[in-house]
C-alpha cells in the first residue's frame, strides 16, 4: 500500500491490480477503511480533544461526570469501553489514559455535556 501525505494525515492509495489475489483484496479493503476513517475524522474535528486541552482537564471532567451522573463506576466504565479497574486508576490519579483514549473520553464527555 502506498500513502500520500495530505494535511498531516496519511491517506492510503489502493493498488489497482488486475490480479484477484486475496492479498490485494485485503489491501484494497484496508485502504478503503482507512480512507473512510480519515474522512470521518476530518468532518468531525470536535470529537478530538483540542491540542490546548490537557489530560488533567479531561480527567477532571470525567470525575465530575462520575460524581454527578449517579451511575456506578462499573456502568460508566462499560459506557467508555474500559474495565472498572482502569477507570478507577484514572480517577485516583494512579494511571493516565493514552492519547487515543483521551480522544475517546473527550468525545464522550462532549456528547454528555461535560466538555
């Protein structure tokens, strides 16, 4: 698979092979998925945390959500797609979420009105 750099996002270019091998079919499928995800990310920039937003701000908003929502930590963790122990580690300050997870947390918190 080849890639072209456009606006700091790598966009894959699918091979136009006449061969019908399984490998080329998979490459074309991967290229299509990546292209669709790239287009989605460009069309919904609010789903990503702003560069000026710190991890601490996201975690404070998450803590406020868990306190005010009336949900158990287990229910909140399930909504976020993580284990309860992971959420507890974030809220206690013992662990920090990875950057990709911060983006998911920010998107969730924006949808529920906490960012």
